[in-house]
């Protein structure tokens, strides 16, 4: 890894979740993704030097299924929603799939999907 490499943890969340469920899922995914690969040297370098997390949004189940092709990941579910797949946490790698750039940041996409936060 070069000094200029900025490592990132990518979390991909469904936009059709309520904001409350999405925030809980994001918290579980960041911790769960870290713990899944905590012994990996790249993850350790991320933890020491970057700690950047990127939350991206997908429309729902079909797009989440497509996002599984972006790299090694862990699927997170919500038991209160019948174990619905809510998000994916991706292993931190030096060269992530460039298709991550085609996804919209979760906050922006969530606000578009749910304009009335009430």
C-alpha cells in the first residue's frame, strides 16, 4: 500500500428502509465489517491510518443483489423485519471496484426517497 492510498470501508444500504432502521443497520454494518476482517493487514492499516467509511444507497432488494458483485462482503439483516437483508459491508481493499462510484451516497439518496422525515 502506498502512502497516498486512502483506504475506505464501503457500506451499501437500501434506500427503502426507514431512517431509524437504516441508521441501526449502518452501525451494525460498520462494526460487523470491521470485526469480520479485523485480522486482515489491509483492515488494520485502514483502522490506523484512514478510518473513512462511505455509506452508499441502493433502491431495494434487486440493487442490493447487484451490489453483492462489487467485492467480498458481509450481508446484514434485521430480525425485527423478518431477517430482511438491509445492507452490505465490504472488505477494505487497496483497489475497490470502480463501480462503487456509480452508486449515490446514502444520505442524498435517502432524502430523495423519503422527502418527509416525519
